[in-house]
C-alpha cells in the first residue's frame, strides 16, 4: 500500500465486542468466560495452561454437533463480576490489580494452581458477589 493522497473512511470498533469461531463439539453458555484454545477456537474457560482469555459470552452457542468454526460466539471485553474460588485460592483485597486465573467458565482464583491455570484478567475489585475482573 502507498500513503494516502485523499481522505479515507477508516472502519473502527470500540474494542469491546467481538465474534469468535467456536471449537468443534463445544457448548458455551451466555455469561461464561470464553477463551481461545491452542487451535484458536473459542471454548468455555477451564483449568488449563493452553487457554487465552477473550471475555464473556453474550449469548449461548451450542456447537456440540458442529465442526470447528461452524458457529461463532459474541464475546465482550470489559469489567465483569465472576465467582471467587474458596480456601487458599480465594481472591482477597490484597489481590486487587493483580492477575487472576481461570478455574472454570465462571470462577477465578488468585493462583495458577501450581502452573495448571491460565490468566483470565486483572482483579479490579471484590464484593460479596464475587471478583470484578477486567479482560
């Protein structure tokens, strides 16, 4: 491409809403943590070191009978309240502004579980309902 010589209508996004192709034989519930697997397809959050957090599913997508990429899930980035782990892995006020880790498709923990979990985002706040996580 060469430099512009006239005005250009450049497409833009707000950077918060995306559509991601879903992995084969996968069902993602609305409100679930969504992650990319090692093949680049969307899956529900889970304990795994090969997942990359994408955001929160905005709709339920059932691709359980489909091939990889046959359906896409709308995902939103931002700040969301997720379930907190319990016991030694419970996120506390001391963990605010630190990374938190995926336990499942709705739960986060303060540790990597001895290097068995992927980062989901940054803990920004904590209340009785859970952990506010920024994707």
